[in-house]
C-alpha cells in the first residue's frame, strides 16, 4: 500500500511539472508576441534623436577637418580669401563662388600650377555635400524636436533640446531630472572632480552653448534660470501638456 501511495505522489508531481511547463511555454510565447508587437509600434523617438545629434557632430567634425585642409592649401593661392572668412561655411561658399577666378585678384598669392589649383577647387564638392547633409539632419532635428519636445525646443532651440535628451538618456529621464541636474548636464568631469577633490562645483554644462549664457558675465545665474524653465518645459512635453514654450521664453527674458 505504501508503494502505491508513493507511486501516486510521484505521478502527481510529474503531471504537475508537465502542466507547469505547458503554461510556461504558453506564457513565453505570449510574451514574445507582445514584445514583437511593442517593437513594431514603438517609434524610437529618443533613440533617433540621440542618433541624429551624434551624427550631426560627426558631420561637423568631418566638415571642419576637411575645411581646415582646404584653408591651409588656399593660403598659397589666395591668402586674402583664406583669412577673410573665419567661419568655415562662409569660406566654402566664397571659394565655390570664385571658382576658376580664385587667386587671380590676389596680391599676396603665389604662382602655382593649374593642376594644384584644380586640386584646391576639387575639395569644394565634398565639403558642399557635407554642408548639405548637415542641413538635412538639422531639418530632421527641428521637425522631431518641435513635435516631441515643443516647449523645450521653443525655449532653447532644436539642437540643444536634442543634446539634453542625449545627455540625460531619454525624454522621460530628462523630464524627471531636477533643474540643478539639468544645469550641469554635460559637465560630468567637473562634477566628479568637485566630488572627488573638493574643487568648485560647475555652474553650467552644455547650457553654456546657449546664446543667453554665452553673452552674459554671470553665466551661472543665467544657466540656472534656463535650467529652471527647461525642467518645467521637459515635464510638460513628456506628459503631453499644453504649449507654454513662448511663455517660458518670455519669462526668461524678463528675468535677465
């Protein structure tokens, strides 16, 4: 009788295990289907904003590096043009507009072979392509930040809005950051140095690139003011609130 009871208990355990495995397989299958569906409907807004701003940085680096080489070569043919345009965009445009007339009116340029002149002019098409691609990415950022971060974009512009998403990790993380953290986003090295060595705490991070912060002497105060408003804008953007971007921008300007 004892052996029969033990056999029944073993059989019950086996059946229970088999049933559990059956439910487990069904659960895994249903979760997999839900995950696939979620991936299909997910818009990847944050991921693509982060990708786009990183791509723009890569394009800008390539543009500056190639443009610097062109400027260096141009100094031998038309130094006046090379020095007259400090901004790389305007230099590329000036060289393109001069074309084959490049160097003819130069009083300081040397005499170089036509093949060397063609070598310099040959640098322009790739630079123009990079410039066009930069503009395309900027247009994409402007469109998507205006759609998904309308208040933040109205307050600080599309590129800086995208950079804040990049530095924080997502729109959600940005929305939950306190203004004090937003103020120093992009200054992680200075923050760690402050915590480790007791040096002065940073007054701003990536917000330094904003025109209002750049042009003022009291950069810390303006960066804090901007961060306070960005914290509000990011929360309203993430929770799909009303449009208050222009109002926030006006408040910043009034407090300067």
